[in-house]
C-alpha cells in the first residue's frame, strides 16, 4: 500500500495519512534501516532516526487518537443539507469534548461558559496518568516503560499538553462562540430552542425578512418556546421518498428538520383556518438557506472541473449553468431521469 501524502486543501486527508503511516510503520523501518544512505547525513538518515525514536511513534499514535475528534466535526459540516441551526450547539459540544481530554470534569461542569476556562493553568489539568492520549498509546508506554527513557515520556506529555492548549486556544479565537445571531439560529432545532429568546428571534427575523409582522413573530416565538416538544411535528424520521439518495445520518436528520419547518409553517389551529406558526415558519425556512460552510462552493468547483474539461472547453455559460443545476438539484440516477420537452 502506498504512503498517503497530506494535502492542505483536502480537509480530511490528515487522519488518513497518520493511519497509513502507523499501518506501514514496520515496513518503513525495514526499508530505511538497511538503506545504503542511512549512515550519511541527509534526509534518509533523518527519517531512519525518526522511525527508531519512540517519541515519533508516540506522537503519531496520539494524533491517531485526537484527529478523529476534529474530523467528525468537519465531516458533519460538509453535509449538503442545511446545518446552520446546529452550528452553535456543535461548536460548544466540540469545545467540551476537547477540554474533557485534558481538563478536569469538575472545572468544565462548574463553568457557565466553557470559553472562559483557564485551561492553560496546570491546576485545572489532568495529571499525566489521566490525560487522554489514546488506549494504544497508553498501553505502549506501559509495555515499554523499562526501555523508553523517562525523559522521552516526559517530553511526550509536554508535547501533548502544548498541543491541547494550542488547539483549544485556536478554537476560542476563531470560532464565533459569542455570536448572538448564531445562538439565535439554535431555534431551528426544537431541542435547543430555549437558547433563543423571543426578542432575539424578532431581531433575527428583521434581518432575514425585513417586511414581516414583528408583533406576530414575537407572539409565535413565545408560543413555540412553551409548546411541549411532544406536541410539535416529528423531525428525526428519515424522509427517503423526498430525498432518495440520503446516505448519511446528518442528511437524514436535516431533511427531516426541513420538513419539520414546512409542517410548522402550514400548521393550523384546531377548528380554525388560521396558521399557528406562519411567520415564524417563514423566518425559519429563510434561515435554513444560510450556508454553514464553504463546502458547497468547493463541491461546485469540483463539479465544474468535471464538466468543463479540455475537450469541452467551448461549452457556453448557459449550458454549464444548466448542467450544474441538474447535478445539484436532481437526486435521481441519470438512468432513471425522465426528460421533458418544454
């Protein structure tokens, strides 16, 4: 099997590269150790020395443990369906999971805002025996504690703590945890609707639909917050008939959430023709169109490269636009598509 090269523009390639190197570790050692240039200063010698250094294996094994945490978050927000209603909740969840790797649970539970935790101080951090480094890494240290120098183990834990602190600091700096609009968008998910006050929903509604009835919106938002979740339409069943090519749970869930707000907007009061959440439903459906990442743009560029090739470079803009529209909006297989003549 080939060694996979990490590409910075491929968001999920790092985990695959680390796993492949660990998988091929014995083969790599067998190749570089007897190499004729192993005794000469240069790249081959540096690689051979790194492969025999226990610290290198420990770091790769630790990365194999921690990278999936970020990959899971990135994968969820590469979904083609709208995910903006889950963004703030998932950011908080990622932050708590990351802090739980090296910060004591008492500190995390006691904090009202996880972004204010002083995670850099050793007083709130786990000792080396409890800090999360992965089961395989922990067993390797235990099985080789007589052969691995204590300085190497101490240096490894130092690297782990520095990595956790740097990664957490980066999340706090770059993620919009304090964004009020992002918090308000949590209303799209019935399970997190209590994060958005009616007043905040009104402000959001004025931004996405300036001509709405503000008084009606606030009234509907208040009623939505106090309505038992059992009385609301279901929002987690798979709607395979509407989205036949759904393959991931994120797409199934979001397809149902979109259907949920369509039902909410069209919901009528018993014995009356009046719609119960017509204004709030319109605001929610407008918010579901807000992009949660640039994944769709990247997909569009990839599709464009497959359509406008060197042998098809004279395609008109209208033709390219039509082909991309069909690709994005038609979920059936091409052999099942029924063409109509307009």
